[in-house]
C-alpha cells in the first residue's frame, strides 16, 4: 500500500497525527531503487513502517536510549533518523564523485607518443559507457531519495505543532539546508556525468572517423594503379604497348608514380 501511494499524497494529516513517507536507499543491494519508509507521528509516539533494511534505522537503534538532553522524544528520534538518512546520501554522493573523478582522469589520460592508451590505463570506451550508465542510475536513485527527504523535512517543519517540536526546529532547519546542498551537489554530479558521456561518445566518433579516414586513404591510393591496370587489361586488338618490350615495366612504374603523387597530394592537404 505504501508503494502504491502516489508521490503527491505521501505527506498528509490524520486526526491528531501526521503521516510522512520518504524514499530511502536499502543497504542490502547496490544500485537498488529507493524504497518507501512511512513515519506516523502522533505527539510523543512514532511508528515507522518499512519492509527493507536501512542504515539510518540501524545506527539510530544502536545508539544509547538516553541523550545529553534527557530521554528521547518521538520528534527527536524522527530528526535523528532524518539526519542519518541525510548522512547516508552525503556518503553516497561522495563515493560516486570519487568513482567519477577516477573515470575522468582515466578517460583524459595523456599517453606518450606511440603508446597504446589502453595499455597506459585508459578504459575501453564501451567499458566507460557502461560505467557511466551505472553511475547515472546510482545518482538518479540518490537524487530521488534526496528529493523525497526534502519534501518530508519541509512538511515536518511547516505542519508539526510547536508543542511536539520542543528544541527540534533548529535541527530540522539544519537538515533542510543540508538537503539543499546535497541536491546542488547531485545536480553538479549529473552535469559532470553528462560531460563525461559526451566526451566518451565524442572519442568513439573520433575513433570511427580515424578508421573511415584510413580506409578512404587506402582506397584513394589504390584507385589510380587499379585504373592503369584496368586500361592495360582490356582486350582490344590494337594496343601499342602490347608489343613494346618495356611495356610491363612502364605500367609498373606508372602505377608507382601515381601512388606517390596521391601520397604527396594528401600530405600537402594535411590529410595524411
């Protein structure tokens, strides 16, 4: 039922209680889409409904029952859960940024002249594309979770009565500002991911252009000799060079000269 609730209806009031549903990233499997966790808050009672394991719940439940400010309240536990979820998203983005920087440095690795870029450590372009795709999927999941947490934090800050809040309003303000910063960082990451994707596709196009260019040069080099060979391979009754003792050598030299002329022309045009 929690999963089937549309995004616009996941934050609402019940008589004397608030229901807030946020998307969190499960801890079991990597690149798993966010899963919903429901928070039902009624004065000093907090009920959570979840069907996946989350790091934030484990860390909060492992803490001491008492805090420096006295026994915890339902609102303080809710804020702790939000803080831990925000910390998880920050760790996720930091880890993804580390992978992205490593991939970027490998993609734009400058190799010595004559050395194979793959041997020097740069990834195969198809491998790089798959890595970028996995990163994009991971960061999309992170952004979805951040957006969901932002909506929950803003709703809690706006609609939870002050009698429930006590000293937790400043904590919610800090959480909201952290989520804004994480959202901006995730957007920056997506822009950098898009840049790396464009760069990788550009490198693939350059490699394809080099292959087509090589084939074009080879075709152009072979065309004049093939033309000469075709001319002297015609079966006409009268061809002056057929009876000439130096006709064969003349045809071979002529083919070589045309090939040299094509190479000279390509070098002059800086196509070779």
